[in-house]
C-alpha cells in the first residue's frame, strides 16, 4: 500500500462495503427515529378492522340466524390469525 493512500483510492472497491454498512446503519437509525414498525402495525390493524367491518356487513345482508353469524365470525377470526402467522413466517 502506498504511503498516504486511503481505502477509497483503490478504485472504490474496498470502500463500497464500508459505505454500504454506513448507509444501512443510517437507514436503521432513521427507521427507529420515525417509528416505522409502529406505523406499519397501526396500518395493519386499521386494514384488519376494515376487513372485519366488511365481513360483518356481508353477514347482516343474508338471512342468517345469530348462531350462524357468530360461528362465521369466529371462523373468520381464526382464518385471519392463521394468515397473520403465515405472513410472519
């Protein structure tokens, strides 16, 4: 290595991983600062609430008795939990 040379003087080849790590670190810091995970959870919860409300409206359109509607709501909740676990895996 020449005297006075730096990591970046090798055509940028050695400096790229360091710059990538620096960018990744800044990205992680920014994500924490902006609380993106919390925002995504709130968005997912809001989306789930919309799905449940739409399902309830659909159940009320039909001529279903109360027990059948309750059974279908519980089945829908179970299916949503399964889908949520699958998405996390």
